[in-house]
C-alpha cells in the first residue's frame, strides 16, 4: 500500500534493526517535532496550551478503541488503573488471572490482601470462570511470548457468571483492532505499539463507571478543572475524566500526533503488515531448525533458549529483548522484510 509505505518512510528512519516494540515503540518524526517545539516554548517562557493536546489524544485513542470519548480516562500507568479497579472490589472477591501475566495487571490485586486471586493457564481462563468470580483480569496479548487471549470466549464466560472483565491492551492496542466497549475496563500504556512517549496511558470504563471510586482524583478530575484547584473538588467530571491522573503534558503533546498517525495508517493495515513479518520470521526459524513458542496471529515471537544472545545481537545492530531466557522479537509498522532477514542472518551466523 503506497500511502502506508510513504507515511511510514516519512516518519521513521531507525539507525539499526529495531525489533523491540514490545518494550518501547519508536517515536514518529511528527511527535518528536511537536515535543521539541513545546519544550522550547516552555524554556522561552511562552508555553502552549498542552491540555488541549491531552483532549486531542484522548479523542484519538477513543476512536482507535471504538468507544465514545466520555468513556476514556487519561493517565500514565496501567498499574495505577489496576489498583483503582482492585480498590473497587469487596473483601473476599475472587479475581481470575492468567498465569505469568504482566505484573501491572495482577499485582495490585495481590496487594489488597483480602481478595482471592486465582491464576490459571491463559488457554483455560474462559473455562475457569465460575459463579464465585467477581472479575477476570487478562492481557489481550501476553508480554512475554505474544500469545493472544480468546477475549470473546472470556467475555462470554464472564457474562454467563455475572463477572466483570478487565483487559490490559498494552501489547495489543495499535496493531490489534479491539472493540473496547465490549469489556468493562480496558487499560493500555501508549509507549509501545501506540508509538507515544512514556507517561501516557488510558483507561476505558463503562458508561456507569463500573463501580469505580476516583480515590486519586485531583483538580483535573473536576467538571470544571480550573475552578477545582483549592479545597475538595465540588463536582467531579461527568465523564471518565473523573479518573484522570494529572497528565505528563509534554508526553501528551507528542502522543496526540502518534495516535493521529495510527489513525491515518489504519490499524487493520498495521496488523496485516506486522503479522506478515512475524510469519516470515517464524518460517525462517523453522529453516534453521529452531522452534518459537506458539503464538499464532501475533507480531511478538518468542524463541526459547536464545535470550542470552541479546547482547551479541545488539552489538550487531539488532535490538530484541531477553525475557526469561527467551529471545523476544516484536515486528511493527516501521519494520521491513530486510529487518527479519537481518535477524535470521545473525542468528544463523
């Protein structure tokens, strides 16, 4: 797709073979320029209205997530939003999680101390939901190995038993089209597949707020923020903005441009591009007699036993991750078939 390729070439020019988006995504040129302008303006005593950038980023994320903008809160951390959800549960409530899921998704539930947290293999999450389950918390795609959860099956099981469902889309949003409105809560950091600076995260909540109490609400959570700066906030925002954290403004100034780029490219096109590269890598590994962990329809490929080669690969100009002894490669929109072949050549050498 010429428009896709042209947009990508205009925004990205990595100096190495960068295959580590599952850790940190690359910033588009438009994002870097917007942040540079904002920083220079602030240094000159001429700051711009970066709160407008927060709202533009929120609206862009809402479109990518396929939900109304008034259901989106803006913050900085999945762990904070997981803690908010954990705080809403009654003592003794059962939380069902996937074994080995990312700590930000599960740890706040353990920190409560009075919840029953049960972990099962990812493939068994749906069948493990029971009448005593209050919440199912699961990542849409696993950080360690890229496995994609059967969210439709988990959602059906949760509804059957009256449980709420919480999805961490940090390793999915940006390449996997997601109907976030189908779930009670969806959180995502934006510095990975959404190509934003660190310090940007979003939370999707139900129209009725899903029983959440905005315990950390500050002035930005007021219906009229600038009239909510002193004393208790008289009127919380009527939207999910009541769950906003005070934003990292420079990060959000960049984020609006990253998210707009993804809207221009189209997540379906990004997905097709990313999966084709991952499949090329899997095929190349098979030719080398190496078996990756099964993770179909995922741009994240994890190869057991090769994690120790990360430093060697980095010295050769190829950036990947070492996760628990496995080499983890993540293929995104700025990657090409030549990047895949470069990685395979170094591994074969």
